[in-house]
C-alpha cells in the first residue's frame, strides 16, 4: 500500500498518493513566456514612485496589493489589487497576484523599490497541482520573479523573503494615517497615459450601451428583462477582453428611483424608461462611469421628456462650471440650482428655489439626494481619501477627470408630484477631463439630448 499525502487546502479533495506525487514531478517541458515585454504603464509608474519618494525621505514604505476575498466558504471573488498599488507599478489585470507587496527602501537619493510576489508555482513544487487557491493547475500561470522584473522594470523577489527584509523596521503602510491620503492626492491629476486609458474605457462603454439598446425588444418580452440588458453590457466588456468597473445598474421603471439598484431582476415594459449606469474597466484598471436614461420604446412620453429635460439642463449648467480654477463645489451648485428652479416652477417645492438652495434648507434634495460630481479613474469614486481642501472643498485643475451626473427621482408613492410623473427616475452622467481652458467631454459619443437619443436608438433598433 503506497503512502498517501494530505490533499492540501480543501477538506473534500481526495487524498494524494505518494506515487502520484512523485509522478506529477516528471515529464514537464520548460514553458518560458517568449516575447515578454514591459507593461505599457511601467515607465510612467516609475515616475509616480519618484513623486511618492520625494514626499517621504528616509521612510520605509510598504504598499500592499491585498489578499483574495472570500465569496462563499472556499470560493473567492475575482482578484483585483488595491488601486494605489496598481498605480505605482502600472500593473495590468492579467499579472496581478494576491498578497503582493511593493516595498520602497530609502537610499541616499530617494528610494529603491522591490516588488514582492507569490511567483509561479513551478513543477519542482507540489503546489502547482495541490494548492487549490494559488496552484497553477487551479488558477492559472503567474509570472516568475524574473518575468516580473522584465514586465515591470523593477527588482522582484519571492513574498516569503519579505518578513526578513522588514525585520526591525517600521514601514509606513496604507493603513497609516496620511499615507493613503497622499496617494489619493497624487492621483488627482491624471498623466497622459491615464487619460488615454480612460478614453479606451469610455469608448468601450459606449459600445456596450449600444449593445444594450439592441436587446431592449428581447428584454421587454421576457421576465426579469433587466438582466438581459445587464448581460449585454457584460458581454461587450468580455468580448473586448475587459471587465466591469462596478456592478451595472439596469433600473427599469420605478427601479430608476433606487440609486444603487443592482439586483436587476425587474421586468422591462415598453412604455417605461430605463436608467443604466455602467462602466467598462480596461486591463490597467481604469474605469468609465456613464449613465443614460432611455425610453424602452425608443420614444419619450411628454411627462418623461419634461423631467428628462430638467435633468439635461442641469447637466449642461454643471458642465459649464467645469474649468481650471473653479471650485469642485461649483459643479454641484450649478446643477442643483437648475433642479431647484425647475421643481419650484412645477409647484412641488414648498419654498422658493433660492430659499431651498441655502445649506440649512435644501428641500429640493428630496428628489435629488446625491452629489453631481466625483473624481474618476482607477476607482469609480477615485481619490476618495484625499483631504477635503484638495477635493471636496478644493479647486479644479487641468488633468482631473470627473463625472457630471445630476439626477431627479420621483418615487411611485410620492404624492407631492402629480400621478403622471410618479415612478420616473432620470440621471444623465458623462465623464469629463478638465483642460487648460475648460473641459472635454470624453463620453460625448453617447447622445444626451432627447431628440438625439431617439434618433440614435432608432438607428440601433432597425
């Protein structure tokens, strides 16, 4: 009887016989990655690390990619590294490994960086076929240490050597006060590489919106049609080798009034609007964030158009406020003023628009509870740890990328509005780059004016 070995990490796996273990170690060809090239963002990432180095002279810095996260029992979510980690390396999705750590050690003229990884489980180990969480037979090939150095133009080492390197040292980590804030603030201004990647994500998202419109007829004839629409967008992302930046919102009818409706299990009815908030994430982790509110039938009703046009004008006003030197809060105020005035004219606001716009009043926000803008980049709500004086209370600068997204939501049980408007939710969201003279709408390829929306949809639904 041959000796049996433990199966590894999972209690339900069959035991491994010693003879099988020995047999698995034989007969394998060497499989180097021929033609491996540096990642597209590796060179500019080195410049980013120099900026961070200058902020922390003499300090050891430790930036963790983060571990796998359990979805259920022993199954994990798809892995995605921390955005700051990926940004400092120019990391691409196919190369990211759980538990990796970037260490920056001080030198006389800055910092020396080393990337610690869990490298490929080569055939001279048992892990390649027995480790269900990290083994190559289970989750695919990872880069070796040498391949990682080539790919990211940075010294690399096995993660097992990290502990000894940091022994007796007290590095700054993302959990330390101020460090993640500094990284958020460094990422506020996008470099040329980032702008290009953002445009790629936005263009891919626009193609996904077109695919969704084309399945409206099918969605309207089946139960849970929202999921048909959602799946069309995910299909486009995957068709082009991408992922989603966040869970798609496909909110038909009154579901559009639920700001983060991601269940997407509702029916789709021909006379309703559908609010779709979706974004493709490209290999470099940059994501779009676009919302369109579209008539399922291809035509807006009079009541739908009335609410839609109020949001449309609010977005135009908010976009006009986007320019270098303006305050970030100016975007929100410009959009909110239009919404408040429109609500007052409709007779549902119990005070004047001017009174409602006072911070201590804000009654118009019953129908528009979220802000009109946020930063966008590697995170859909990017640079969130930046200090208020650099972001929420800060000043816009060329190179920032942000959303402009006013919305108006009239719940079906809201008796302050006439019945014909109840259950209508509208949001229009575009992704804009602050330029030296104003802004550039990176998502302008997707129409927003209702007349243009109807023509665009008609061409897709032929």
